[in-house]
């Protein structure tokens, strides 16, 4: 009888460990997926700028501004398609560098990482981002 109780206790400990590992794995996979989607979204925006003529590129700006999608809407809280609702915010910074334009795209999203800071009862998730740059000549 005692052997059965010890076996069940050990089995319970192993099952709790496996459940914890599963939760950690799901979080890592979700984080990797978000990062990959953000890279795809940023790359898509950069490809649109590379397809434009130099004269059609946006004017240089002193600060980051929200990117707009094909429908003319700000790309804030969008999915990887840039149109539907999702976790990503896309910003651009255009700089004049001599006879060239330097276009930087930043895609940001809230992380779902464990250990997020808690203040006043609300969980504050850290913001993650990917940044990509392209340079265009006249």
C-alpha cells in the first residue's frame, strides 16, 4: 500500500513538471510566431517602398509616424496582413541622407512573457519590436 502511495506521489510530481513545461513551450512558440509575423509585416512594407519610384517616397520626417495601409488607415493594432485587427503597430522614419532616402520600419507588439510587471492590479506586458531599414537612391 505504501509503495502505491509513493508511486502516485512521484507520478503527480512528474505530471506537474510536464504541465509546466507545456505552458512554457506554448509561450515560446507564440513569442516566436509573433516575431516571425512582425518580420513578414515589416518586410512587406519595405517591399512596397522598394517598388515605388523615388519621387513617390514619403518626405523626410523628424520623428516616427504611423504607417498607413493600402486602404489609407493607420497601421495600429493590425494583423500580419496589415488590414485586419491584430497585435502589431507599424511605424516609419524617413531620413534624407545626401541624395538618398533612408526608410526605417518598426513593427512593435506587446509580449505575453511571464514575469510581466504588475501595477495597480493590471498586468503590464513589455513591448517588443523589430526594425528594418532600406536605402533608396534617386
